[in-house]
């Protein structure tokens, strides 16, 4: 009886709705598949049960399987009846066709004439395509269509300003919205809504229905609860910011930092930054933070007049730092995490960036807390100053800042610096001589550079080596005095000079100077291992004439020394320090 009433009503609607069908046609969309092959397979399956199956590729690239077309009233009756009988999925909906492109089932074009009314097969004769208790495929977004665009806009008009702002925050959280949170649904918000709809296999109308808004907010609130996102007002530091309290917990003040340690092994840390200062303070902090272990070398850096942002990334550590200068105070934050957690942390970072706000007129006072050495050592874990893996000496060989050094300084380096700050690259290396030439990546103007003396001094002559004996521990090179012990190596090698002096590993690569300031050679590192151990005061240098010849082969023009008398000790020291460079290898 129920089926007979349904058929009578449906046939009546078909008759009286025929005129409207020619101008206002809609479809019942029952599925959407991501590929053409899957779309054709499902359309073929439904075509065995329904005579009016069609299929269209959508603007999103998915393939829709539909019944129809019908007039609007017939379509609503058809949808309700088939859903009630569980012959089509419960989330089937009415589609107006504005999102359709090429028709793929049956063969034809989107604008083909409407088919004539079809005979309606009794419901008892239609085999069910559904499982007895169909379960939604959670891996595939399910359509959420409960209102027409006009109905959705009408329900949207009832939203409060706070509810509109929450929707923008949710869209921002999921990466669809990047503008301000103002509650105004302009072109940018509409575009982000359409992008969210398309990503969830919906018609991208740009107007969220009631069910879509509910689904968006439920996903947002669930993610927020999982991360424990909470607005924190840090009165002492004068900062307000949203933090993931499920991942981090307050540790302690350590001016200019407020430390939040990882919670339950999350691998996430947060550092709030607050101190009084001016632009010089801001720029100094920019330089200092990049020396920390928590800020890996790779990543974008941007410094402006009143703010800076630093990205750092390595295989096992990532960080994002943002700092601003306003009203005589420098304030910001640093987020540190494991790169394996990038997807989740991207949402945390979005929340922190959009919520960060300096408040009040307070900044952390360096004297606000007293800590002993053990406490301070524990708190600075992860904020230690980054140290190079190895540092050696080198010296300028031309006015453009090219540097000659030992190949020992280049072992497994991801980055090479001159005097800590200037990036350099290898111009060439000669492993036989044990030398390398580095070229700075930005122009340099050295105070002095080498003049090579080809003729060997007689044994016993006084010499000095300029070098960073203690590697990067001291800010300037030192001079170590000794004597020329022989014009060849122990086995008569003509390209070596034998020295008597007490040098340290950091001196290797430094210039060997005569008392007149001419370069007699480059100090070589001590040979490690071997059956024969030489006395500690024995050293070797690559001879100046061999160095000059090899540099000339590479197109460089080494300067020849002119004979002069001995320099005063202070002048020799000033000359040696002016040409000597700290070469650091970073891993």
C-alpha cells in the first residue's frame, strides 16, 4: 500500500512538473568517486537497478553518480522515498548541476536534452545496492548537504559575530583562511569556505550549510581539545598567546625567556621572549638566537626594522621564532618541535601566530629570579650556543678576501664560515699539498694579505706562526714564535719546511712569517698515528714557493714579498693578526 501511494504521488508529480523540468532540473546525487574508473563501476552497478542513472565529472575532479534529472519537487520526493527504503546512501542529496563538467555516464554532453519521464520500477523489484547496515567510509569525505544555498544563506544570517569569527578561526586552523578574524564573510572568507567544501567533496558554493558549519566546528573543537589550546596571559612577560597546554607545561622564568617544557614526551617546547630594549637589542637578539642549538642552520630568515622571523630545520629538529619591538620592549616566542610532527604543529603555530599579543607595559627583569649554576644549566638545555665541529686557521691571499687554509678544516662540513659570521665556499683544494682556497660569499676587505717569499731562510732563523691556537674560544689570533729548523722535510721533501715551535691544532692553516712579515709557508696539522712519533716541538709547513705556484695554476695572482728589514714585534703582530682568519666547519 505504501509503495502504491508513493507511485501515485510520483506519477502525479511527473505529470504536473513536466513543464518545470524543461527549465529547472536537478539531480539526486548518490555518490562521488575520486577516479573515472571507480565512477563508471558504481554508475554501472546503479544502472542495473535504476533506469535514470547519469554521471558527471565535477569541478573538484571527482565523479558524481546521479539519478535524474527531475523537477525540484519530484527530486525531493524521489530522494526522500529512496532514502527511506535504504536503496541509496543516507547522505544522498539534491544537486543543481552548477558543479558539473563533462558527462561520463551514459556517453553524452552536459547540455543534452532532458530524457523523457521514465517508468518507475516498483520498489520491491529494485535490488538494494546497500549493505544491511552501511557504514560510512571514513577515508572518503561524505557529502553534507541539508540546505539549498538560499536556505544556507538564510540560516547563516542568524549567526552572531562571535560565531562568525569562530568559523573563520576554524577555516584558518585547517589552512583554508589566511586573512583577519573579523566575522565579515567577504570574498576571502567565501573563497575559503568553497575550498573547504571542495576538499570535503562538497559543492563549492562558498556558503556553508548548517550541517557543514556543524561538521567544521566539531572538527575544529576536537582538534583544539586534543592539543589543549588555551589562551595564556603571561603578566610578568607582558604577553598573551594561545599555547598547546596538552603538549607543554610552564617550567620557569629565565630572563629574557619564559620556558615551557615538553609534556608527556610530546617533543614540543615553547619559549616566550620578553626584555626591555631598542632596535639594537632586537638586532642583537636576532644574531644571538641563530647561534643556539634550538635554531638549526637551514631555514628562512627575515629581519625588518621592528621585527624578525627565523625558521630553523634539520633532520630531527625544527623551530619557528618571531620577535617584535614596540614601545621600548622586545617580545616574541619560539616554538620547537620534531619535524615528524609537522602536520599537527602547523596548526599549533597558526594558533600561536594569530593570537600572539604584547600586553601592558612590563617586560622580564633580568634580576627577577636567582639561580645557582646547576639550576641555570638545567634550564638552558636546548638553548646552548651552537659550536662548530672544528675550527682551524687560514689567511688572506688577495684583496678580494680569498683565504688559504688546511684541508683538515673542511672535513664533512655542511657549512664553512670565516671569522664566525661570513659564509664561504671551497674554490679548490689540493690534497697532495694539504691546502684549500676558500672564497667568501660576500665581498670582504682584509686589513692585510700575504706576500710570499720564495727563497728559503737559512736554518735557525726566527719565525712566527699566526693562528687561532684555541680555535673559537678566543676572539683574535695569537702569535707563536719559533725557528726554521730545515729547508726540507725529514725525507728531503722540497715542498716542506721543518719548524721548531710549540703549536696547537687550531694553529694549522695559519701563515708562517719571517721577521720581515713575509709568508714563508702555511703551517700543516701534525700527523696522527704511525709507528714513529715526533717530538711535540717539531712542525712542518707547506713551502711558500710551492703554494704560490699552485695558486697561479688556479688563476690567482699571489703577491711576491719585497726584501725589507725586520719589523718591530708590535708591527709583526699587527700584520699577522690582520691577515689571519678563523676558519670554522659546521655540521
